[in-house]
């Protein structure tokens, strides 16, 4: 299964969906659905717009996971965020 890493990239760079919507011109509700995995397909143009906003390559936006794998739970995400903050503080 192919999953988008948009949320991860936004978190790593401390950016918001609102910022991304302004940079790409993609409506906020569409980005929200992309990030939450609620869309099954989208125009290739979005990939180009996202790559331009993040200054990355298409492969940086996606990751392939084994079939049946699920997205990390919010609890796991919260723990990751706390760990990252602690590491940043040094």
C-alpha cells in the first residue's frame, strides 16, 4: 500500500496545512483528506505542487508499506512528538 508522507513532512518542518494550502493553491479540505488517507486518487498536478512547496522529489512524498499495515495511532504520534521535542532541547 502506498501512503503519503505529507503529515510527516509538515511535522518535521513545523509547518501547517494552512501554510501548505497557501503555497500550493490546493484547498484545505482536499489537503486534509489527502493527509488523513480519505482520498483514493488525486491529480498528478498535486504531486508537482507539493514537491514545489516542499522542495522535494515525488519519492519523498510517499512510502510503500506492507498490505494490511495501518497508519500510526495518535498515541504513537504523540509519543513521537514528545521524543522529538526532548531531542531538540538536547
